């Protein structure tokens, strides 16, 4: 078990105390969902194939222990079972009689072939909540397509949205964050919480079908409406170069805009028809950036930030994740904590 005790509240119950979860997920989609449940007090038993799931070999490694695996699966009890053996499947069914939630991210149809599908399991436990996460959903013409986060981020339109926001880039970018995995985990988490609430009132379980492509599509609010309403705009919130790095400032309303123009010595732009209204600025935001950047290039990031913050403008420097260690706000909120795995203490959010 990868223990996570230092961020546990010692006083009073946690929200999911007493909730028991069987976790049949691998990699990040699903595993992050059950990590959130473990954080809230749920007892999570993670079922892995003999030898462990693939994320155990994913870097960064600490000796022969994956820091990524430990971070995503902290607070869970990990058990090895060969589900190709009928004895293991029978054991799972016996466990399910006393569990509240099952979550899995096998390819659609695998749980049915194993005899662990929802129709079978709810006959064992009518109060059971089961959640399946896949690339495209459990049914439909593309349900059986192999899918990982990079694939779904391409098929959903997400990658072209990101590429369109990078002036000068004519091809999609390499995948950075596994947004498809994390979005699916978060939506699964919310759906399971809703199902637990429904069960508390009705006594009835639920089956939840989460598709990574669906969850990504649902997050692209402005770009979805832009695509289907025949109108494009180029509001690209992004970096302004300084003498030693980059900063961001966003003049979201008229007050911000006037203060920013006075700050950068361009009051002449306040009445410019390209920028004079909030709507006009949205359509000409890239041009506004071009007018601001000559000023920021004469300043260090600290100097630019001091000037922006003095006017209470929404702004930020660009930081790397490593720069966040010891950040006063994160320390105040207890956001950086420590778990223990076989390789020793590990810092995690």
C-alpha cells in the first residue's frame, strides 16, 4: 500500500469514510478518479494483473519504483489477480457483494467476457455503482477502437484548438499534458459522487459510461460555439516577452484596459476603435498584445509584475513546476504533501 497520511484530517470523518471501491483501472484515466476518492477517505482496492499494471514501469523511476504510479495510486491497497482464472473472477464477485463502487477502463466488452459486467454484478449487489471509462464509449461504431489520451486528443478536435492558438504553427503540437485522461477521471469522479447521492435517496445503484472523447468535447466551450456558428476570433491569451522571461496580463474589462494602457504609456490606444470596447478587444486581442510587448521588453519580469500589480491588473509570471516548491500559497493550502512508497517519501500534490 502507498500510504498518504500527512494530509489526512485527524478530527472528524472524511466525506467518503465507509465507501468501498474496487478499482480495475490502469494508467491515468480512472486511476486518478479513484485517487481522489481515496483522498476523501474511501477504501480503494486496486486490482492489477500479475506483475502489475503498465504505469509501474513509467518514469520518472526511483530505483525500480515509478514515482508516477505512486502519485496517482497513493492511498490504495494494490492486489494482484489473474482475471483469466475463474477462481480470481469468483473472488471478485464475492468482494463486490460488500463493495459500493466498481470502476474500470478496459476496452469495451472485456468486463462482459470476464463475467464482471454490470448486469451480472448488480444481481450480486443491486446497490452497486459501476463506472466504465473508455476512449469513445461502450457502444457505437467506434466503441472498439483502441484509444489513449494522445489519440483522443487528436480525434476530439482538442489538438487543433491548441494548435490554432499558436501563431505560426502549421501542424498540431506534440502532446503535453494527458488532458484526455484527467478530464475523463474528473467527470467520472463527479458522476460517481452523483450516483452515491442518488443511491442514498433511492437505494438503487447506477451504471456510468464515460468516454474520453465526450469529456474533452464538453470542455471546449468557446471553440465549439465558434466552430458551429461560422465565426472565428483570435483571442490568444499568451506570453509577453520581458528582458529575462515572460509575463501575462489580461485586461478583461474596460477598467483593466484603461489602467493597462496608462501603465504601458499608451493612453492613445484607449480610443482606438480596435480596442475601445470589450467585444472589439476580443477580435483584436493579438494586435493589442503587439502594442503592449514593446513596453514589457524594456522591463524585467519583476519590474513588469510590480507595475501591473500596483494597478491590480490580472497578471502572472510564467513558472515551471519545480518553481512551485515552497510557494507560500500552496504551502498555506496544504497542497504539497508527502506519501510513502517502497522507495521512501515522495512529494505529491
